[in-house]
C-alpha cells in the first residue's frame, strides 16, 4: 500500500513539475486549470491571470471553488479571472 501511495505521489509531482516547467503561455486551458488547482502559489496566480484572457465556461467551476480560499492572493486571482470570462455561468458563480 505504501508503494502505491509513493508511486502516486511521485507521478503527481512529476506531472506538475512538467507543467510548471512549460511556459505558461503555451499551456492549454486544461493544463492551466491543473496548475490553478494544485500548483505553487505564484504559479496558481499566474495561471489565473492567463485564464482571465483565455478562460471559457469550463474554467468557471474551478475558479469559483478557488473563491472559497482563505489565502487572499488566491481569492483575488480567481476573482480577477472570473470577472474577465464572459457568460452567464460566471454571473451564477459570482452570485453564489
């Protein structure tokens, strides 16, 4: 069981290391969302900034969940990204 947990932890780490090694402007929306969910704090904020420019309705649930963060920089980054994404999904997320 410990080996499985170690393998899982190492594979997740290597996946995020690969993502964070890639320039942010070359990442897809799905990759940006992965970084925004679980990357380092500065990488999360940068991913939110990029999602503000390229995010779609698919980004709204992840960004809305980030609004519940106790970390002010995470909250404000997610709010900035949400405010720049057009659509009724954003209005519903901000109203909630």
